[in-house]
C-alpha cells in the first residue's frame, strides 16, 4: 500500500483514476441522454403556465364585464328614479314650469364654490352687475 517514503503505492492509483474517469464519462452520457427529455418537460410546463395565465386573464375580463353591466343597470335605475322624482315635483307645481322655477332648479343643482359669481339676466337680457 505505502512505500518506504510514506507515499501511496502506484498500483492502487491506476484503478482509482480509471474508476473516476469511467464515472465521469457515465455521468456525461447520462446527462446527454436526459437533456432532451428535460427540454421537453420544461417546454410542457411553460405551456401549461401560459395556458393557466390565459384562463385567469379571461376570467378576470369576464368578472370586470359583469361588474360594469351591474353598475350600468344600477345607474339606469337611479336615472329612472330621478326622472320619477322630477315628474312628481312638476305635478306638485301644478304642471307649470315657470322661467323662475327653471332658474331656481338650475342654481340649486349647480355646484358653485364661494368665489363663483352668478349673473342672472334681467328683462333686457343684461346682467345686474351690482346689487345694493
């Protein structure tokens, strides 16, 4: 095993080196054989991931469309109720829409801040600039 100098006998080195080389060659052959199968598996997994993403995107679009439809239905119902309220208020006013009442509704439904000035035309269609 060991010679007089304390080194390993060269008779055991050769089988160890040969075995290591054979093991390395075997691993390389195994990797070469497995690589095409791995590539096929990897592409299959990539395709499945893309399909799942497409299905989720489709479901999200459907849910958004359904939410928009529900919103539009509720907005339409709101408009119908507002129109019913306006019709009822006109009926209460004896069916007469006077210009003063129309101006009142316009001012009431407008959102003005404190800095906004409103000019209401007079009989000659000229605004009153100063009121004292």
